[in-house]
């Protein structure tokens, strides 16, 4: 069993790199996913992840498979979509989910069009599905940098972000930090989606955020343990997915997301906070 | 007569250019205990929201003066809070210490003592570790009042504070309001229970987009005034002409 778990990482450098990439993604994306879920923005995260595509595609058109160009393009596109969708929702009758869907669909279609007109099908597959087994040094450094920035920013802005999610009106009444918390969170979200896009592709980047967050929510009612469990689940699921991918010759991105999905289903069945198995057991209660 | 805590200068508030509060003038004295009353749609919550800085006036202004200039505590209607958010009662109430601890400060021994006292005063001892999602409506409202206690603000704004809470909770919260008044704080509350206003609030402002009456509660809440307010608040015209009263006011 030890050999099954450890040998792939001991023997192959690309597996160690993939594991390091997953660790970085878990530390950054999972806590962002928890706040995304608690703000009822899970689907918004998915939409923004898709919206990164045209930016990455334009970066690719200008500079080929260049990390800075594709990352910069993805960042700019993600931020524009997040801000435009928010602005449209505030200035028109459209709700934020509708405006976000509209903007991201335009963005996604534009991205696929740009890639199809300019490159081969292989490039499109790389952008859509990523390749965690081919992380080079600069990409790994980028993922580690984004994880570091995210953890530091969350530590600094934690109190404001919690208030912004739980009771935004209260935060606005006591402090001017509300717009900074909102905007800062969007920037962190886009940064982590860009990190996820390099490893898992634009289609599945958000999986590393939402699946661990949703699984952890089934185990905890307190935010602190919820964040810690989400990170642990992201790391467990992603390294498990890497191992499955290695041993059974599966595509790595989908294997990681499916492993995270298995943890989610397991949590649905076994969790103490509304899990299905618990509902079948005899119920007892306290006297007061 | 105390110095004014708030001054409304030709204040017009609204949505989509339709006024909800129309050319309001007047002031609220420091230490006042004022009830904002009026039918649904009269502009009471909108006025409170604007005092709290949540809504910019279409025209005119609100001046916060003296002690209340930068310090107020605002209790919006209950729907503003996400009751499913995974925090405990202690976390929710401790938000009231924001002015002392800010973004980074620790709560400390004094803060913990004040937190315990505030929970005791609203009857929530022993609820510290309970997730807010497990509280009843009345218990959640008690926790929000405990947070107001910790905010220790000279101006307190309450928007329908007794909605969907039982008589015992109303009584307990009303006692806290009376205590704030006795301490010289300015309290403005949006209320629908007119008998409660007559008994507990010395002053009332009857609003129906504009001031219908202002003064001692028992005089303001006359049948004639209430009837007039009901008719004025119900009047709404999608194709109303542009208002030019700002020119008259100037």
C-alpha cells in the first residue's frame, strides 16, 4: 500500500511537481471556495472560470504558449467579466446571476472562436482541460505565489471578509472596508481561477474551489474548522486523483475533480450535519 | 432644547427618480427618543437607511452633528443578515466591538467581559457557542441588540426592531431602548405598533413621503393624521410630472 501511495512521487519528478501544484492550489483555492459558497456565488465562480478563456486565448495568440501572456490575459479577462457583470446588475433590471451568465457566455464563445481560428485542437484541449502533469518551474512558482498571496490576504482581511459575507449592511455601517473586501475577494477569486486553469483547465478550475468547500460544509457549523477541512479535503482529493491518474492511466484533471467529487458524495452520506446515513439511525435528543 | 444631532435639509430620497421621502426638513435633537411611523411605503426605512449612509439623497442632505457625526449603530430589518452563515452567537455579538478592535485587534479580557455582560443583558447567557442558524427569530434579534450594546454609539437607528418577536422579547428590548434614552443617546426607531409608540416614545414623526405631523407621540398619532398619512402614502403615479419644488425651496 505504501508503495502504491508513495512510489509515483518518489520515482517521478513530474508527479512531485504535480503534487506541489495541488498543494498550492489547495491552500489558495479551497478557502476562496468556502467564502464563494457562503456568499451563494458558487455558480458565479464557475462562470468567471469560463470567462478566463478569451484572455488566455488572446495571450496565446500574441505570444504562443507563454505563461506570463496567458496568465495576464486570463487575469484581465476574469476581472473584466466579474466587474462588468456586477456593474450591469447594479445599473439595470438584470440580477447578478443573469448578467454574469450573459457576459461569461459571450466571453467563452469568443475565447473558443479565437483559439479555433488561430491554433490547433491540441491547444484548445490544453486551455480547456489544463495539464497538471506538465507543470514547469515558472508555472509552479506562479501557483505557489498565488497561494501565498491568497493566504496572506485572507489572514489580513479575514474579519472584514467574514462581515462582508455574513452581514454586509453592518460592515458598511461601521467601516469603509466593505468595497475593499468585495473587490479584494473578486481579485483573489480570479487569481485562484487562473492558477486552477493552468493545472485543471478553465472548465474544471472551479472544481478545486467548490467541491472541497461543499464537502467541508457538511461536516462543520463553524467557519474556522470549515476552512481547515476544506483545505484538507482539497489536498486529499487532488493527491488521490493524481494517484488514480498515474496507476490507471486516467486523464489527470478529470481524475482530480472526480476524486474531489467522491469526497463530496462520501460527505453527503456520512456527515454529522445532515448526512443521509445519520438520518437513518435512531434519533436521540438532549433534555434542554 | 438640546443641540441637533441630525438636520434634514430639503431631503428627497427615492428610487428610479420617484420620491419615497419628499422635501423633508427639520432636525432631531441630541438625546431624542423618536419613533418613525407611517403606513407601508411611507419612506420610514428609506429615511433610516439614508441616515445610516446606505442611500444617497436625490436632493438635499442629512447632516450628522456633534457626537453622532461619525458614530452610529444601525439595526436594519432582519432579512439583512445571513442566518445560515457558520458563525456563533459570540462571533456575531463581538462584531459590535469593531470600533475598538478594527480589522486586526484582539478582543482581549475587557472585550470578553463586555461581550459576556451584553449577552447577559439580553438574556442569552449560555448561547455563546450556538451557531446563529439554530436561533429563533426572537433570539437572533436579542443577539443583534447585544451587538448594539457593544457598539456603544451616541446615535442608534432601529428598523422595525420588534417584528416577529414575542411579547417578552419586545418588553426586554424596549427596556434597553429606555436605558439608552436615559443615558442621553439619540434613538430613532421605525415602528408599526402605535400603542407601543404612545406608551414608550415621547416623540414621533408621522411620515407619508412627506411630514404629516411631528411632535409629542399622542398628538401626532391622532385619527385625522393617520387617515391623511394613509391616503398620501397610497398615492403613486408612474407618469407623475417632474417636481420643481427644489426651486421654491431655494
